[in-house]
């Protein structure tokens, strides 16, 4: 995999994102980028250290985990990866079970009675009890897996913030392609959050450094993209947003943002429909503390994950290790 050269004159100082717009073609999708941003390591997300005495916004359900990393919804349950555990909850917050691992799970996806768990540089393909059925080989020396998507054919896409890449992996754990490297553009993403999801017949990629959402077919051909950097609600502000994306059955997009935390609903063309959750729905003091903590490198805390459960949005707030359901407006 070749490495793209960085030019300090045309990159954002906070995330290494080029200010020029990349031309997203099939060739570029399968030849995306090489070096991650200068920030090193995955941020410690500090839900356990939030002040218990400070009043919290209502409705949030604690996971009991110190550090949460990813969340998905399947079979009416909320799956949360954190610490050395995958925990399953009812939407009411009741714990159903915990599955312990010898390594730290960083991301997960569940579909067709299979759970895929991503560790730093490899995947375990497990049954719903967490028993491995297949494993991948280590994907790359500098891999930092952050998000997974299971396609309709059972193959897996794994977003790798360490390599600014997306890996395509067969349902049996064989690496099919590395969707990065070579000539062309690169994904402008932080090391610790690079959100992807599968919707219908498409891979949906939240491109935080470009402030947009992109949709690709299974072969890596760009189908659509939308989004802009703006202080208005109709786009994405600050550095490295959106930090999570989900797609409704009707093709609308639910996005989450860091900094001033928000959850918003866009139509299939990227036009803002509504704001589902304003900053006051979150513990903004804790978000601000994490965003300005000298021990946390800029852009290393995604903050929020979103998934869909019927007509509700499930939001996992990493800063407080808790989740909440919002009505899909």
C-alpha cells in the first residue's frame, strides 16, 4: 500500500484533512489513503469519571461499563462493546447478558444470528454466545478498527482508522480487498472513529474529515454523497463530524455530532428534516471536559454512536457510558 504525502499548507491542523475536495471514484474507493492523522492512540473515553453529584439529563440508562467503544442493535436488543465485554441490554436498560473476552472489543456488528467482534487489528466471527467460529489474520501492523458493517451477502466491511482504510472480508474471515492504498484520495478520518454501516444494498460511510456522508455499492462505486462544513444545522460544524450514521428503512439518514452533541435527521438527498436531540439532551459539561482534556488528543473522541430500533434512535454516549432512546421525528 503506497502512502500519500501530507502537505501542511492544505490540511486542517486538527485532523489532517485536506481542504480540497476529493474525487470519489471507484478507483479511489479501492485505493484510499494510507497514513492516518498525526494523533496517536485511541482516546480513553471517561464515562466512569463523570461527577456523580452533577445533575444529569433524564432518560439515560447506564451500561455499567467503564469505557464504551461501539454499539449496535439487533433482534430488539442493544449490544454495547466496552472494557473487555460485549453487553446486551433490553431497550429499557435491563441487562440481558455479558460476554467476556480476553481482549478489548473495539467494534461489533450483528446480523443473521452471527456476531462479528473487532479487536485492534483482527476480527472474530462468533455465534451469538460469543464463541468464535472463524477469525481473520491480523489486518495491518498499524490497524485500529473502529466500525463494522455486514453486507447482505454476509461479507464484512471493517473501518480501520489506523490505516485510513476499509477492509472487505468474506463471511468466513478471508480478506478480500483493502479499500485503501495506491494512488488517489484517502479517507480523512481520525484514528478512533471512522463510522460505516450497511443499508439496503449499499455501504454508507461517514467521512468526518470531509463533513459529509458517502454511499457506495458493493463494488466500491460511489452512488451519492452529501454534506458540508457549516455552522448551520443543515450541515456539520467543528472538526470531524459526523461521528456516527444510521439509515432508516425509507432511506433517511440519522447522524450524530461531537463537540456540541446533536442527533439530526436528513432525507435521502441530504436535506435536513429535523433535529432529534439538541445539546441539552446530553451531559454537555462532560462532553466539553473530554474535548478539552489535555490527555486526549484532538479528534480522538467520537462521543456518540447511533443505531435504529423500530421508530426510535438508540444513542450511546461514550462520555458517560450510557444510552438513551429518542423518538425518530
